[in-house]
């Protein structure tokens, strides 16, 4: 199994146990889902019930959580468009400084194109930092597939390091 950690904060962000794909050689999209956590019980990662069943299925003390957020203790944060763009410029500069020279040009080009996609669809994203909440570390982006139900995270590929477990 591979564990992916932020190269700046060293926070664990996700693992290859979750379905993932590489987009434009610049980001990973990691599929996730809502799971039910029962107070004092094991995690139920079964099939997703319908919205009506979800309300009825939640027992007292049970909560629904995103499985990637829960597993890696990601922390919700918020940005307005201007503050996110400011953060992103600083983050890209920090990542670029850690890249091998052979990867810098591809990273700059790909990151600029993908950043434009993020800014254009800014209202669709939720923002998460690693467990340590390092303001200089990666901010993962949560969005939903075209069906409006299926959640997925976007992580900057070059901002991660792989660790084999």
C-alpha cells in the first residue's frame, strides 16, 4: 500500500486504498464516499443508502462522515477567491522549490492551467488541510462528480511524497 503525504507539512493526505486517477499529470483525483460512524462501533463502509434511508438509518450517536476526511483526519478550512489565489501562488512557489529541475517546467505549465479551472469553478469546492493544519501545506479540494452525489478530492501530485507501507 502507498501512503501519500504533503511534502511541506508531512501530513498524511490519502492512500492508494482509495480509487484514484491522475489528471493531466498534475493532480490526483481520489474518490471518496460518506460513511456512517456509530458511537463506539466499527466503521460501516457499505453501500450508500438513498437520502431518505440515510436519515432513518442514522442511529442515536451515529454520524455521517467522508471516508477520506475521517481516515486521514483532514481539517475543513475556508477561503474566498482572493485569499485562495494568494495561498495557491505561495504554495506553488514552495512546491516548485522542492522539485527536480527536470519537472519544473511541466509543473509550472500544468499547475497554471489547472489553477485556472479551480478559480473558474471556485464556488464548487470545499477546502481541507492536513491534520496539522499547517497554513503553508497542501489544501485538498473536495468537489462532486457530475451526478452531484459522488464526492472526490483533488490533490496536487507534485506536492505529495509516496511512502510504501
